[in-house]
């Protein structure tokens, strides 16, 4: 178990939850994707810094991601790779939710980085989605003018679930007013595509080696990492290249951090569990 000191501003909320004065907010199902590419000194991961002042994780460095669209649970989507049943087993959920989680992973990666994990068939991935035509598609998707399933059908594309790997599962602590039940995925950056400065939720975007991102968190003005992001970066830092990271077998355990008031009055975040090698 790890213990981390939290700002004193959380103390009242932690006490109210412990006494039953308030109830925890429900956690929305969500997906997030760690995009990896091979660099000269090892694999690099794509991180976004969320705009300060946002209701959730403002000012923090995160992977592209967001909440699921319930409509994706039953949408008719051309699909290549592991079926929803495989993802359901990996993340210990039912198949409709597993389908929606994979769709959210693909959609949010496209919305927040301009990278689309799809192709015309099961063997080919789109090489370039950075032109004005595709940017209009991305913006319309972000504005919810159409769904991911509608975009794929209109473009005659196949969602490439085989490009994703299950990585981790974290639930936002109960003392947070806005909570997510987040499944983490891993994907190789598609050859020919580029991450772009798109969407309005991030004010900084960087490719960093996982170990570099972790080390930066210890320096003033460096990366600001939530515990789930830090844990995933520690996993990725252990691999010499993208192929190794993708090929690792992981047992996904649900991690739900808790909080307590220590004897000295400080607020402590307690984290127990996490992904283990099989």
C-alpha cells in the first residue's frame, strides 16, 4: 500500500463521507489510451496537460480519454480483432460495456490527439487523418453531431480493436465530486499518422519517455501526475520498446484508492492493488 499526502481542502469531504453525511458521486465508465512510439532512447508516450480550472484533473498530465457513449454498447460497428467477449474478460465487465469501452478508447483518442485506430479492413490502418476533411470529421464527432459508429459506417471503416491492449483499471476515489470508472488501454502510434493539437481540453501536448515523465513529476514545473497515470508510466518504463510493452501479459485488477485523516490531522490517499504480471 502507498500513502500520499493530499491538500487539507479534502479533509471536510473525507470526514463527511466517513460519517455518512454525504454519499459518493457515481463513477461514469470511461476509457483512456496510452499511445506509444519507439524513440531513439526507448519508447515514448503521449501526454496531454488538461486545462487548469477544469472540473476534473485540471492542470494534470493525462492520456487521451473520456466517458463512454452508452449508444456504443449496442451499435452495429464493423470490428476487427478481439471481440467484446475478450475485452469483457480482461476488464471483468459485461460484453455491451466492453464494446462501449473499446469504442470510447478509439473515439477519444481521435478526438483528443487526431489519431484514428481504424482502417478499410482488418489488415490496414489509415495512414493519414490530418487533412481538413478528417479534421471536420473529428470536430463533428467531438461536438456529438454524429457517433463513432456513424463515422465508421459512412467511411466504410473497420474499428481495429487488435491495435489495443488492456492495461489497467482505476476508479476515482469516493471523496472526489466527479468520478470515473476508467479502463486503460495501450496502443502503438499508427505509422503515417501524427498527433495534432486538437480539441479544447488540453493546453500542452508532449511525447516523453515514461521514466522521463516520472522523473519530471519530482521537479518544480514538471509533469503533474495522478496516481493511475503514474502507475501506468511505471509499467511502461520497464519495457525497452513498444513491442515489449504490447506483448506483456497483464492481470488487470481494479484499483479504488481511499482516503483517511491521519493521527496528525493530515489527509492521506491510500492506494492498494494494481496490475500484476500474469
